[in-house]
C-alpha cells in the first residue's frame, strides 16, 4: 500500500521524462534473472521466454498454441515410435555456420549422455531411444514408447538447438539461430539482444532489445513514467496498472491469459490428508472478492489446471463456490472446532503477501488460523520441492497449455525431483488415464481421458483452483504492434516496431 501511495504522489506531482537509452532500442522489464540461458538447462519463465528469442528448434507454437514448422519444414511418423524431421537448408547460427542435422542430434544426445547436468535429462527426453542424422537435413528420433505429446516437447521455448560440440560452459558464449542474438548478460542488471539479420524467418523490426532486471514493482512503474522503460508485461500489480493508465505517454493492453494460480496441499500432512478439510478450504475462499478487489477484475475464476482455450479442457467438473457455512460444517465433520496451519509464502512478491493476508482473513471466518511463514523465493521454493510445507500457493506459467502437464503435476511417480507432484497426490485411476493419454495417438481418446482426469482431480482436490490471470502489458506509446500471447510469452517482441513519429 505504501508503494502505491508513493507512486500516486509521484504521478500527481509530475515526473521528469527521459527517452529510452538508445533511440533504436526497446527496453523491457524483467522481474527475475533467468536461471540459465542455455536452452538445455533453463527452467524458469525468464529463461524459457528469452531462449525462444535466441534459439530455434524443430517446431514452434503459434499464438493459438498450435504446433507449426520452425527448423523442420516438414515431418512424418512412419510408425508410432518414430519421428522423421526434414530441416530447412537456409538456417545459420549467429556465428555464420550452417545448422544441420548433426547439431540437432548433438543437442538431444548431450541431454541424455550427461554432457550437461540438467533436469531435462529426465522425462520426457529419456523416452528417446536414439537420434540419427542420416544426411545433413534429416533427423530421425526413435522413442522407447509411444509418446503423443512429443512434438510439444521439441518446440521453441521448451528446448533449443545448439551447435555441435558445445560444452558445459555454453551459457557463457551462447550461439543460437533465433531472431535475436545475445550481446551481453550482466546478472541482476540487464540482458541485451541484437537482431539477427540472417534469421531464416521474418526479420524482427527492432534492432536492439534491452531487458532490465528490476524485481521492485515501484521501480518498474517509475521507470515507465520516466520513459527509461518501454514495456512491462506481467510484472506490475493491478493497483499499479490502474495508476499508470492515467499517464498520457503510456498505454495498457489487457487480454485473457492462461497462467493459473492455485493453492496446493501436502497430502502427507495428517490434517490435509482428510478430503473434508481440503473441501472446507475450497468453500472458504471467496475467489470473486479476491478477483474484484485485489486483481481489479484482471483474472477469471479457474475450475482446473487447464485453461478454457485448451483442446482438452473440461468445464463440467465439480466446482466450489464460496460457502462459509458449508466450510465450517465440513471442518466439524472432520473433527475440528478450530484448526491451525502454516502457509508458506514467497516473500519477494508484494501481491503474494497481499493475497496471503486475504486468505488468512477469509479462513479465519470458518474457524481456521493461518500462520504465514514468508521466505525469499529460493528458500521458499526449495522447501516446497522438499515437501516442507502444509499449504502454499503458486502459478503455472505456460506449462499448463499442454495437457501432458497432468503427468508432471499429478502422476504418483512425479514427486520431486522426478516432477512437480509436490503434495504427493496419488490416485491409481489418474495414473492409468495419464499413461493412456500419453500413449494413444487418437485425439478423441486422449481428450476423453483428460476430461476424466479433470473430473477426478476436481473431486480429490490436491489443488484448490483459484484464477486464470489476465495478461497485462503497460508500454510506451512509441511502441506499436503489441500482440499478447495467452501464456505471456515474449514472442510478440519479434513483431513490435517503434513509431516513426518518435
């Protein structure tokens, strides 16, 4: 609240404006460092979004999350376990060397033979039995088993093709083949990309992209006001956005997004092993009020992990509307006149702290005392991965656009470090359906399996589904061509331009 009042005071008093550091450059806010710019290693949102600008892969996802060609102009499946990709002949790495099938082969073999230490050496790439390069422009993947989502996992952003022979220190001297190439990366300060004029696809309009790493929302807002930042996507709280809407030099664009906020339970904990307690929490949280007052309408109630625009989405599942009386009754049935638990919090986020306070207040009304334990993100997330929590809340960013995310999140064998089933959810029927949907290439059968998974998970409640977050971009009016992708990817930066009048 202090940050918002401070920003309002600055806005009302006026602010000295400056121009972006370079007239031909576009400066973009990032709220976190990438964990690695090596596309074989990077896992966080910043890493994957930036890798999609620097690297190419066999295929890519368009704005509708359909698989389309990238390095491969075409592909075929001679049998359910074999994928043959035919590469373009006109692709060069940023250093001028030609990209061939041997580079693709090396990229995936380096994941599997231990050349690089990465979580991506596990599933799904460990399903690859062999990668062959019979000629410079043909790559043949043979899988150990049928794996229907394979194409999704060889797409730009998930993985990127690197030059043959690149070693463990590749992240220090990145060479990709994407629309931009790395100029420099100074941790906690900036990442500068330069347009790749030899890119095989549509050449970017902007010659320089500068990403400034600014975790503090107030600083981002003030730098936008000064003109030192051009674009801030998904890094500002709704209250900040409301203030900046009044700045005549800035524009705001909003669009439905697919990023999913949830509350997760540790099902090994004696309290939350009881379904009635989890149901009480689901009925005791007033999502509509949180959306209205905290998110200022920039979110939609969620019914499950998959977003509504996904081909496998099932809207006909059990939902939990706000009903505090029913919540109190369920707690009494479970044997609790009063319940106390600890909620783990990412203390780096102002919005996360505000949301935790709202949860605390709403749950108090049903007879629950919520003790908030906040830590900086690295400690918080390490504890979550180790299972050192009772309840926490996070978001899925992008990964939930592929229904195979159910394997990563809810399969009983996907507990860390093998996946993200951090709450140790286990249902043999869900496991069976996940495996069926992964191994059957018939889209209708896969959709039916995913529909049933969503039905079961909504009943079992390993997560309380909270909201799908809208995408919000605040940008300088000198920038044109802003077009937001559902998962808030940065691919739109390929198409932006600087207005000629500025």
